[in-house]
C-alpha cells in the first residue's frame, strides 16, 4: 500500500499471463499464500518487472471512500511505461499468428508489430493503428483472423475494439 496525493493505492497481484489474483493484496496483514496462478500455473507478481514499483490495484481517498474497486489489469506500468509480461505475451502472440499466414509480407507484419501498442490503449495513433491492422487483417485467412480476434478482443482499447470488431 502506498499513499500519494491524498489517495491510498493498494497493490494488485497478477500472474505472468495476466490473470488478476487480488486487487488489494496488501489490505490485510496476512500474507497471501499463493505464489502461482491456479488457472494457468504461472508465477504471480505484484511489481513491475522493469522498475520494481507496485502494480496499482484498488484506490481509495484518504478518508477511505472508494474511487476504484476491482480495477482491470493494466497493460503498461504507470511508473515506467513498460509493458507488463502479459502485454508482451499478447504482442508476441499477435506477431506469431500473423507469421502463420504465408500471404502476408514481412513489411506488413512489421507494420502491425509497430502498431500493436497503439491498439492496446487510446492514443492519438489508435485509429491509424486500427485502420492499418484492419487492412492487413483483411488479407489473412479465416483461421488467423479468428485467432487474432480471440486474442485481442478483450485487450484492445475501446476505440480499437469498435473499429476492429464491430
């Protein structure tokens, strides 16, 4: 738990695959016994692997009024901006799926790879990234297209989701 600007941030525990374990792991004084995710068996972390800052979970005002309860699992560290391990896995899996489609050129795949971070969060480049992705996706086979939809539908930003998966 940390205090910042009259807010109390609890630490979130997430497995390396992005399954949320606890959104307030340091609220209780009893340590949590789990070290591995019961859904996938991956190690559970509560800090960024790059900067070692806590993964923010539930947020309260100092007088204990809730601001955010059960927050979503973030894609990027708010302290250093680096992607979390599950975000890297999504990006890598997207590229791996695209590489399975022999009709795509290396240039097309590199273009998508560069655009993936802008699909995951709303930025000024999100719409451009979604258009690029949709154009390249139109040339892929149905198996790759379906795999990409399943992989990305729950993690892309709302703007990208509306454009890619109406």
